[in-house]
């Protein structure tokens, strides 16, 4: 029932030309979003790309008529995997 009430509320906002911004798989845009958390690419399900929204932590809204951002969306963004650094070559390794 809570999901139904939320959807009703979002429908009312749409009718008032206030649209939700930032959905999963949307490209990150700092104009409309705040990247509060990061998740490495290798830890997300298939179909996502680096730089996309993975999860919406707090919904954001924009007034379509004026273009005013009423609230930026707080999101979790997908970041590139951290590359493992190779161990430095020691003198002992170089001699072999």
C-alpha cells in the first residue's frame, strides 16, 4: 500500500509539471544530482556502466515549466574499478 501511495503522489507531481530526476542507469549530472556514495563497476549487476546512477538514495525533483531544481537527487554512482598496483621490483627479483 505504501508503494501505491508513493506512486499516487508522484502522479500528482507529474500533473503539476514537477518531474522526478535521476533514475537508475541515468548518466550522472551534477546539475541535478549529488553523488553521495560510490560503488565499483565490478560490484554492480550487468547492464550498468561507469558514470551512471546505480541507486537513488533521495529523490530529486525539477519544475519542468521553469527548469528550477526543487531538490537535487542524492545518488550512488558507479565508478571505474580500482586497478591493483603491481608490487615493486626489488634487487633480489632483478637478479633472478
